């Protein structure tokens, strides 16, 4: 594999439009193709315009995904945020299955988690989606957390409940050959801050038990799952960079201390918490394998972002780092 293709495998971006008949879609896919991008992320809403983004109906979405793979290659990773409840891109009013919030599942038992996951995974598999940025393993430690607890994204404040529910979900997804990506390492549930708006400092609030779901799920599932790093500042671990851009946290803590050798994905690098010059290169050098850029913010879509990221990485990344990341991605999604 040539270096430019290895770098491309690391790129996962959002795009505009719901059909290849849309000139914006064709323009964005051409940019992704030029950058040899290895993945895309799907959204239901466009935060810049307030209108639809990529998802209108099951039939439309299946056709779009087939067209994407025709244009960008059969090995394309097609990802989505389908946690359930408030964070679900496939909505019932558009003809998709009703999704259940993790908080509701956690109040019952892991049999509901398994049943719901079975339906959800079947739906994603039928559409052609092969990576779900779920389950969220953040603990609901802080009930005032606007982005986690108040949105019902956590199964529980109890790590044993989180472990039971998420293990049941991952088992089901793996039987469908769909990758799960647990998030947001090293834990977003103790703070009231929102990384969509800016960098969130968890140094004084982060609790040791927030690592328990990662330790347990990595022990059980190993490299067959992915892990998403958050734009979370833990100054006891790295006084300069958030987890998503930190070598000390991404490589030192997650890889070396917890022994994870699977695919690491950054939270979206267009979020306020990652608004640092050179963020994609910092994330890659920190040890992230997939650099996620949703390109979906209230300030609007940035054209040509895939080729821009590719140029920056080509100019600055150590070739060994790119080949290592590409190899991990190939192993995970072959």
C-alpha cells in the first residue's frame, strides 16, 4: 500500500446530500475519492442549514450507501451514531425502527439491551452500515451533565450495569459483523461541560470507576471493538492536550496501560473541543487510527476538507504511523 492510500484509510468524513443526483453530494464524494478516504459518517440533520442531511427513508439510505461503495470502493466504512433515544440518526418518523434510550435500558435488564440490539443491528446491517459509534459507556456520575445524563445517553452510574448492558449489545452486533465503537475515553459522565462547544476539563471530576467499562469490555472483546477518544482534558495525564490529541492518553493510557491494540477513533475533529491548529496531525501522532470529521456544525460545511486533511497528514505524519493505522483498520474491517 502506498503512503497516500494509507493516509486516506485514516480519514472518515461527513458529506452533504442524500442522493448522487444531488450536485453537492457528487462534489463531496469527488473530494473524498481524491483523498482516498476510507470512511464516511451519516447524519440525519444538517446543523448548518437546519434541513435534512443524508437520511430520508430506509429505501433512500440503502441506495445511497450502495452508490457510495460503488464510487469509493467496496471496503468503504459507513458509520453512524445510533446510540438510541436522543442520539439516533435513524428516526421512527422517517420509517426506521423506534430506538430506546440507554438510560431506559439500564433501568431494566440486559435482556432488553439484547432484544433492542438485535433489531437495531439487523436494521443497520440491511442498510449496509458497518460501524456504529455506540454503545456509550460513560457513567451517569453527574446528573447535571447536559450532554450525557440529561440526554439519557448513559446506561447507569453503576459500572456493573453499564458492563452488562454494553456486553449484551456488542455480542449481538458482532454476530451481525458490525463493529461497535465504545466512547468517550477516558469518560465524559462526571462533568457538565459539552465538547461540542469547547474543550472540557475533567481533571477534578474524573473518577477511577469511569475506566472500569473500558477495562472490562477490552478484556472481554479485545481488538474486535473500536474505542473513541473524547476532547477531554485530564491534566494529571497530559497538561497540554485533550485525550483525542494526546499521545500520553491515547497511546500511554489506552494502548499501553489497558493493552488495547484495536482501532482508535477520534471524536469529531470539527467540534469545539478540538479547535486546535493541526488537530488531525496531532491526533494521528497521538495514536488515533481513524480521524473523524463530521463536517456538520452550525457554522456550515467546509468544502474540500478531505483533501485538505490528506495534504496536512502527507506533509507531517511519519510513514510508519500511517501504515500502522491502515493495517489496524484493514484487520478490523476486512
